[in-house]
């Protein structure tokens, strides 16, 4: 079981967002109040911000943008050699960031916060929070006839803005999908200005956490709690639940260039399907340590990061550790243009080499 099974601490931003428990209790009232306050308070400009807990990163043209605890967003224009902090209107933990191009990006985080940027991450605007998310969920549920969905949405409203969004995916043409704890799924068709609930499109009656979402063409893959895997082949109009042999939580999802689905998570489990989820093959791992994040390199090969601070490359049917001493427990990894990797951890950012230990290419 992950150390961060205490989702109350998670909601306060004290723990990495990737580490949601298989079955976590609801956030406390104190945590909800603290999250609300952090939504309304701008991020503090911190000395040594690059050594903060960081959870996600993306490239905006040649710029690297990284996000993490207390609303910290960092920018690097020299391949990660130096960093500066951006002005951010919230101080909640931010969990993921994506850019469509060198200018337009989106970041998500705790308290249902969604931020957008139109200047490469230099400045950000808050466009959504947990209170609005709960209202949208209730409006959508009441438009249907599912009594359970209405009850769940009413509970969201009663709980307040305390549910974290955990990942966001760009769908092209200004469309995007954000997913999170307790089955949150919200989409925008206008660059993040307005949002609508997609929770009714997803077969998730227990409200399991949706931890990761990826897109390639019209295919979307969501990985979640307790072996939950969801696939859409029509750009998100419909999703089907996939039978996966492993019932532990997945914190990483990838779609490869050859059409394969890849899910990774607890205890080093990595599963690959070459037939749209009809069957699965497990990749062997050198250590039974939870994988918290993954990334695709320019050549299509996959990289994984785990809680032991080890970066691994997928090679054929196995994971191969990259050389070097272990880092701090890792929350994220980003493949850079020069073949190096950006590793994100509780100790900030580190730029590392990308070749596997045997010297070959993953």
C-alpha cells in the first residue's frame, strides 16, 4: 500500500498526487477548508522553488513548464539548466500540465482547479474550481434519470471544492479532458473557457479515481484505481471498460505508435495490449516498486518513473533501469528534445541521461 493513503493529507498538498490509495476515505472538513483557502490565494514566489515537490511537466515550444505543490509553476528556457517561477493565481498543489503549442497550455490540480495560459506559461488564469465542477456535475446528473448519479453529484456539492484533478489531456482543436479523484471527468471544447461533465460517459459506478489519461488520434485511454481501464475510439463520445488481469491501481497510461495500450502502477506492474484491450501481456520488472509516471520519447519508446527513484526504459518484454544512482522518489518524467530526461521528485527537478544500463536503446 502506498504511503500516501491518507487522502486528507493529499488534499492539503502534503503528498504527491500520483499516490492515491486503492480505497481512500473522504477528505476531512478541515482539508476542504484549507483547499478552499489555497484556491483563493496566489502562489507565493519562493526562493529555491526548483527544489519544491514537483509533479508534472510539459514542453511549450522550446520552453519547459513544470508544476507542483503550493501552486508552483516553473519555467526553463535553457533545457532545464535554470528555472524561474511564474505568477499563479492559486496556491493549491498542481498535478499535471499540457501545452498544445508554444503558447497555449492548461494545468490542473487540487480543489478541482483548472488554469489556462496563452503566453507559454508566463501567466495563468483560473477558469474552473471544485465548486463549479460540483455544480456542473449536478446539473448534468439532473438532466438524466440515474438516481445514483444525482445522489453522487449532490454529495460533490455538499463536500465543497475538495476533490483533486489528477491529469489532463489535449484532444486537438482547443478540446481537452481533465480527470481526477472520485471519478471526476470534465471536458472543454473552447480552450478551457467553458467545461461540461463527461462523468455520465464513463462506466465507473463506484466513483473510482481516474489517475491518468492519454490520447492518440481519436483513441483515449484512462487508467485508474483498482484496475480500472477505460477506452474510447471515437474521440471521447463513448468509453468502454476494459478487462485487465491486474486489479491494483494504475497511475500511468500510454498509447504507442503501433496502436498498443500500456498501463502501469502499483508494485511495478506494467501491462500492454496490442488488441485494444482484448488481451494483455505483463512486462517483467526488476523491482516490485510502484510506477508513478511515464513518458513517450520522440522515437516512440516508453520511459517509466517509480517510487524508488529509478527511471526505467521499456525494451521488448521488460523494463530496463537507466544507469546512475537512484533519485528521490519520483512523481514524473519528461523526455527532452536532446535525448535527456527531466525527472520530477519531492526534491525538485533533475536532468538525467536517457540510455538504459546495457547501453542499448529502449
